[in-house]
C-alpha cells in the first residue's frame, strides 16, 4: 500500500513538473511572439512634431535659413559657418532643444546673387504631451529668389531626422525611426519669412521595440497662414497648425 502511495506521489510530481514546463514554455513563446505595431497615428505624431517650430523642427529651420539670408551682407562666392541652438525647458507643456552647425555659400550668375546653399547637422530632442523624441538631424537647403525684383523666396529642401520616439498616448509604443522630408517648391514671403505654399514628400520608417518594421509615406501640403496638410498611406488628411 505504501509503495502504491509513493508511486502515485511520484507520478503526480512528474505531472506537475510537466505542466509547469508547458506553462513556462507557453509564456516564453507568448513573449517572443508579442508584436508592437507602430500605427499611422504614431507616425503622424512623429511627423507633426518634427515639422513644428515649437519643437525646433523643419519649419523652424526653414525660418532660420531665411533669417540668415536677411541678416547678412554676402558677396559672391562667400562661404561661412555658424551654429544655432535653442531650448525651451520651463513654463510650457513642450520641452525642446536643438543644436545645429551650419555652413552656407552664395552662388552668383556673374555678379548677381542667384542661389544660397545651406548644409546643417546636429541634434534635436523634445518632450511633449503626446510623444518624446531624441534625434540626430541634418539638412540641405537651396534658396532661390535672391534678386531684389522678387518678393518671395523659393526653397529646395532635404531634411532627415534619425532617432528614437516614445508615444505617450494610445498604445504608448516605442520605436526607432528615420524621417525624410524632400521638397522643391517651398515658397516663403520675404517680409514675414513665413511659408506661403509648397509641397513636400515625406517618409518615415523604422523598427518597434519588438523588432517589427514599419513604413509610412505620403505628402505634406503647405497651405499658408501657418497651416499644413499631411496625407499618408490611408489617404486620411491630417491638418496641423503652428
């Protein structure tokens, strides 16, 4: 009788061990197969924030380029460099900082200024109610319309930010990404230095914390009066203002 009880206990112990093994194995598989999907709203928030001047983004750097040309007397062939930086750390829901090193060169047709070429590179980060981000930033801008007879500037721009983002809303996804904005017809007023019109292509791709890749691309249309429209894969229009 005692031997039978011992055998039952032994078999019971083996069954418990097997059940625990299956449970642990199942948990491990669940963890390995759990996917973090970066959604279009995540992508829109990242693009929006990387555009807005209140985050130190693309639009602010367009404005900085225009300030440079308005604030200096340049001669044909001049090559210069400068650093720009700013931060907003207190008294606001949006905390940002950027530090960029610029080089720029004035090209002329004969003695008439025709094109100002900018290159910049540095860092940019922000912490906002919807997302936080830390990035490396670089850009290449070409500014036309320098003639006194023209009342607007036209810009060609290539702008790239690469870094990490963490959403604070929705599923609160974290991901690494590369954002590219390219345009050839951004029109800015010479007096107000504000963007009046233009279109840009935009692409953001990267990887979520679970290793899942994502990619969204589309267009940005600048509507004037500090407003723009973003359209990505779904075809839905997102309006941003600044």
